[in-house]
């Protein structure tokens, strides 16, 4: 019985993580280039609902917003790993 519950729980977690979009995919779908802004600028975007709305970020779930913010800030122009346009 325990093995069945563990297996079921594992399958549920795996399907949820497979379904969730990555930050890169979300940025691409919204046509956002992470290197177009510095880290601080991306953080300000996520602090202001009107800026989020103008970019379409407000329509995403909280989890997707978090993933997108993580991707955009970790690949911003002044980050350790800036994302080049088109990659």
C-alpha cells in the first residue's frame, strides 16, 4: 500500500513539473529579451502591476511569474550569464 502511494505521488509530481513552462519558454512566448534590461530593472517590472500588464506577465500564474522572473534576472544584461538575443 505504501509503495503504491509513493508511486502515485511521484507520478503526480513528475507530471506537474513536466507541465510547468520554463522561464525561457515563457520569455520567448512573451517576446521578452532578458538581456534588454539589468537585474534591478527586471525586479522593478515585477513590482509594478501596470508594467507587468503592459508586457502580458500579469496573465501568468504565480508559479509561471516566479519562473519567468528567475530566468529574466539570472540572464539579465548585468548578470553573470547574460542571454544573447536569439538564443
